[in-house]
């Protein structure tokens, strides 16, 4: 009996110990889950963008635009003049070429225009990688290479548009690097980005470098328009719809330009044409306002970036809304979740690697509509080496993607409406214009970039926010239209507008 009693007591003790261990484990799990949920709620509150806050961002953007037009250095926005005072309208005729240089590849294009009613008859595009050694060599080597590819493209044209030796053709040159524009067809390189570091090119007139290279190899062509991709997008948008007055790039990077009244460009009065309007390149990645919902993750991202605090707190727009950074913001949130709550089970050391989680992966997880969120699991396992993630944790990760993406899209929408407010196209009459509230008029904004075109939920959130900010009275008059390949075709159209033959 004593033995039996001892065994019973022993079993009871073991059972209690097991039960206590299970309860303790359950409590720890609930605590860890509660920590993760609380962290996501904290993120959601910090990223909140109610319409009232967005309208404050709109006002701040419009005021900064006005200040940037008043004086150089007077604003966080550079508000660069492009000297483009005429945009294509569909009457252009002839064959024009374009060169698009904005990264490790460049493209050459030929566009045939048929005039009113015919529009673009045909266009041909070829892409060419730039050898690594030319990205760090000399300006002469780079532009000689580009000119040789362009000449080969022209000579290999078998569609009946071969260039006659004595007929000079006009070229639109999209050069997506920081440039101080001197005229429609000239500009000085301020600095290289995107892996280029050709020191002798800095401070040189870029179009002249290309013109000299083309002349050297007997290519009878000249740069008629030097533009960036945002301006090209506006040109193509206006060509297709004359109510297009602004353009936005929302992709890996982000920028915007718009058509401004010349009498509003105070800093250059007396040096502008009498056409009444000019395209202004905002360089809106520089924009900053205390109304932007900045989080600890944004601050950490800026602190660890090689371009820390460049361009007047670039954490403002560039790092809050562009595709280059959204994935890394999500990564930082997940890394903190893994450290503080331990809900990802597997070692999450890969989450400490900057930019390992690219924005396209965020989009694929965010838009995963499978019952078990299989795509989320695949991304975590293949790209982060994190497996065995429970469904409720996958759902929490999707929520993080949603919070970061929604904030980005709604801030981009506020920037767009800020442009409209500055020009009076939001129904308010404009900033510092002395005008009363104006009647809404049809306004089109051309949009290009993979983040807007390829990320469905981002596009949906942006469009919704534009309607919220503008209100029911004005929103129906504002259209956002996708304008693909403005950086190529748009440059050719501007070459047509500023052709010496016209």
C-alpha cells in the first residue's frame, strides 16, 4: 500500500509538473504573440494617414513649391527649370530618335509620327547593357560607345526609314542623373548615381559630349531635347491627352514635374520665354514636412543609409514612398518582431541583412489571396530561410505589408494633390495666387513606374486617397492615367517639338 501510495503521489507530481510546464509554455506563447500584435498596432498608429493629416501634407507641399519657385535654395524642393515651354500635341510629323540612359542599361528608339489623326505610326526599341568598365572609365569612352550603338541602330533599320547622309536627324536624350539644365538641349552633370563614377564627366555639358561623339563617327544627328524620365512621361501624356498637366514617377525611385505659369517662376523672371508656361522638375524626393508620419524604422533606415540626410531629409518622400525602400522598412519591422517576440520560430538572422526583402516580394505577400497564404510562406522560406511559420503569423506579416504600403500610397496621393493645389486645379484657386476658389476643370496626371503599374493594392490605395483629399465635388475631374515608356517615346516626342525642321 505504501508503495502504491508513493507511486500515486509520484505520478501526481509528474503530472502537475507537466501541466505546469504546458501552462507556462502556453503563457509564454500568448505573451510572445501579444508582444508581436502590440508592435504591429504601434506601427499602425505611427503610420496613420487620416485625410486631415494628408491635407496638411498637401498644404505643406504647395507652400514648398511656391518657395522653391521664388528662389534657389529657398525650399526643400529644388523646382528645377527644364526650359520646355511647349509640349507635343499630336500634330508632330516625321521620324525621330531617342536615347534613354538611366542605369546599367540604355535604350535606343525610333518613333515615326504621322501628324494629326495618325499619331504614332510605329516605334522600334533596342536595349543595350553598358560594360562595367565604361561606368568607371572616362566620359569619352562612355559616349563613344553609346554613339556607336546608336549609329548601328540607325543603319540596321530595315523598315524603310534609313537615314540619308545629308539629312540631320533630331534626338531626344533622356538622362536620368542630377543635371543643372542650361537650355532645352543642354545641361551640366552635377553628380553620378546608380553605380556610375566617371569623374571627368562631372561638370561637363552632357548633350555636348554626346553630340561630339556622334560627329566623330559620322552620325548626322544632334540632341534636340535633354530631359529626365519624369518630363518624358509628361510629354507622352500630353501627346495622348491635352489636359495632362503633371507627371509622376512611382517606381524604384520617385519624382514629379508639372506645367507652371511663367509669371509664377519668380526666381527667373526676365530669363524666360513669353509662352506663358514652363515644365518644372520638382525633385520631390527632397520634400519634408513635420506632418509626415515618420517612424523609428524610417529614422533607422536614414541613419544607416550611405546618403544619410542627403537632399534635405530624403527620409521625407524618397524613403517613405519609393519602391527602393518599402521592402526594407517591412524587413526592419519583421526583424524587431523576431527579436522581441520570437514568433518566427526559426533563427531570423537573414532579417538583419539590409534590402534582402525587396518591394516586389512585399507585393507578392501582400496580394496573396490563398487560404493558407502559401505565397507568404514561400517568400519567407526561399528568401529569408524562415520555415514553419504559423498561419496567424503569416497574417500578421501581411498586415505589416499593408500598413507600410498604404502609408506610402496615401502620401504619394497627397503629393499629387499638392501639385494640383499649387496650380489651382484642386478647386482652391492655388497657393499665394490671390485667386478665389475656382471651378473644377478636367485635369490629367500621367503616372509611370512599376510600383504604381504593377502593385495593384498600392495603386488602389493611392487612387482612393486622391478622391478622399479632393472631395466629391472635385475628384471626378481629376484622372490618373498610366503613361508607359515616357522616358523613351516621350523624349522622341520632345525632339519632334524642338526639331530644327519645325
